[in-house]
C-alpha cells in the first residue's frame, strides 16, 4: 500500500486585498496598487479558497518544502507591497568632485562623478518611482523586487574600479530600505 503524503501551506488574505488567479498567473490588488506574478512550477499547485491561498505538492521532499516556502514568501511580499509598499533611500556621497544627480526619462543621471565628462545612467524599472531630496535619492514602489533592483541599479552605476575604496568613497549608497 502506497501512501501519498502531500505537503501544504496556507496563507491568510487580508480583508482589503483581492486575489485573482488565472492558470499560473497571480494577480493581487490592494489599496496601493496591483502586483502580478507568474507562478508556474510543475510540482506546485495553488488553490484559492474564500480567505486563504493554499500551496501544496504531492511529494514530501526537501526540494518541495523549499519551493513552497520560497513561493509563499514571494506571495507575502506581494500582499504586503500592495497594502504598504516599499522604499529604499540612497545617499549621494561626494568627497572629491561635486556630484549632480537628476531624473530624466525613467533614468537617474549622475553627472560629474569623479570629474567624468560623460554622465552615468541607471534605469528606473517600470512601476517604481524615484525622487531626489538634497543628497538623498528615494526609490518607492509596491513590488519589492523591482524597488530594490532599481536601488541596486543606482548604486551599481557609481561603482569605482581601480581605485582604493577607502580613499575614494564617492558614489550613491543604499543607507536604508524599509516598508512604508
């Protein structure tokens, strides 16, 4: 006699959030906006009941447990983002040359970085907004991955190579990331 043990996890849905599921696409609508993500794994099944999401697999192995925990974390982040949102703050540090930072056409433009003539640019991903207050760049969005990737793009645009990082500390650095 063969027993099939299925592994499952339940996630509660808050009252002010609506979730629609079409095949493998999860659409989460909250007060701040909408998060859409495609979740398609052959071993994972999702079902939506009245006030909870059920994730389950037919196998009971370590890999399936990891998969369920990962996907449930992504779903929790999506739900939290639609309710509260995410923000990242970057500080513009200039010790040698005065850096000028502007936002143009969904790009952060960093001029006069280490005295360079050609400005450096970092992409702002769709669904994310950025603003500049003095020497702080504030990146906001409802999708955690897109918000943090935009902040990483800005930080990476001012990466210094072939210089001593202890002396040349110029650049844009993530100083704080949090939920609203």
